[in-house]
C-alpha cells in the first residue's frame, strides 16, 4: 500500500537517477506493449528476488538491513512498504512458513496507540500471510488486539489524503470487517471526505493543494474510492475524474512520475500506482497494456514499468527495494494477464 507523500518524496527524489525511457513522437498505433513472454519473465525475476529477501529477512540492497526488525524500525518494527511486499508475494503464490509468520508477529509494533497508517498497513500485510487482524496476537503477549476495530476508532479528520486512502482500503479489504460501535468514521463518510479533497484538476495532493497534485496520491485515492463502493454521486464522479487525471498525467514514455523544478522524473513506483488506479475500471483497464492514452505515446504503462525490472529482479533506481518489489508486483497482478476483474488487488474476501 502507498506510504504518506512525505515518505514518497524522499523515495522518488532518489529515483530521479533511474533511467527514463526515451520518448519519440510516434503515432499511437505503433505503441509498444508488454508481451506475455516479457511479463512472465519480469514477474519471475521479481518473485525470485523477493523470495530470497523474505527467506533471509533482508532488504536485498545492503545485505544487512532486515525487513522486520524492532531495532531497525523502532516505531513500526517493519520496513516501509512491507504490506505491499507481503501481498505481492501472496499474489504470486508464495506460501509463508510458520516461522515467517512468527517473525512478523514478533516484530510488528502494534497497539491501540498505533497511528492509522501503521494499522492500515498491518491489516493488509497480516491478511496476506493468512493472519487474522481482528485477533492479532503479538508474540510474547497474551492479549489479542482487533486491529480493524482499533483503526475504526481513530480520528482521520486531520490525516493526509494518503493516510485516509490507506485506511479506507484496509477496512474495505475484507467483507467480514464490521464497523464497531463508536467508530470515528464509516466507509461512506471516509469516501466522502476523500472525494471532497479532490482538487480542481481532478487529482489529489498530500497537502490538499492543486500545486502539489501528483499521480501517486491520485492513484491511491482512486483505488480507495473504488474499494469503498459508495454509490453517492460525489464519490463516483470523483473516482471517474481521478482516472481522467491519470490519463493526462502519463508521460510519452508510457511511465508516470513526479515533477520538480519544471522537470519530469519517471519511476517504477509511480507507474505501478497508476496501473493499479487504472485497473479499477474496465474501460481504463485497456489503457494499461493495450491502447495508447495519448498520441505520441511510445509504450504502455505496463511495458514502461517492467522496463525498470532488471534480470536479477531488482527495480532500477529504487532506494527502497521492499516497497519497489511490492508495488511493481501488485501492478503486474492487477493486470491479471490482460483479463479485467472487478475484484481489486487489495480485496481478500
């Protein structure tokens, strides 16, 4: 799941060093797509790399930093993006061992005092491993904590749209999750709040200003609203317009990214987020790897994103390999080998 915008800025700034696919003024009919063979090859490389990272509990970059460690991550007990990392593995058929489940439960730092973003990530990550977040039992403790109820009782009024979107995705990820009494929000009220924070250009920004609108925040908001399933016109219109923004935000290379000092910086993570956002609608789904979004577009978003995946399964330019694997893997899974489904990527039941 996407982290807060502040974290993303740090990541994507480093990603500016990554190779940006060259753009040429070609007709949309000549757009390059990701072939089934290349998709399979890239997914296999990603999976092989991620399996090794999980087995060794290492981030795959330094060879020393652990993905799950209270010493390294004293406030969360886990690396940035670990929930997407775990779900990415699950979507590729990975079977978590009892020891690995225990490792995660031992290191995650979760309580009634945890902030909403931490709770939302845990709800997704634990489900990916087959652990019930409604009865979370940390290793070494006797008390079980219902993380879903805990999240519902958090006030999200002053949280960024990124955190609000993460929370909505988490509570909407499983139909067995029930809203408790004295909850501070509902899926409907949270959907309304997110929709109302949409900017005049149809995008969303971490600080709710049109000048800071970006495709990452917009894609996560679109995905959250789609999962919330509110049929209120305010929400459905905002969701549709959010996809319109994404269509306008694509670069001629087919990738997505962010702008800084008048320059565009494409990267795998932003492209992955956009793919997940486009996958929320059958019409927009065709734009992932079938037809061009803009005239002169060189490649599809899927083709552009997978170009960042190396033969070793690493993601070119990514400072955080855990987050990069998770987001790129989920984007590939959201494409479902070209078959649209209304069961969105973060949906468990």
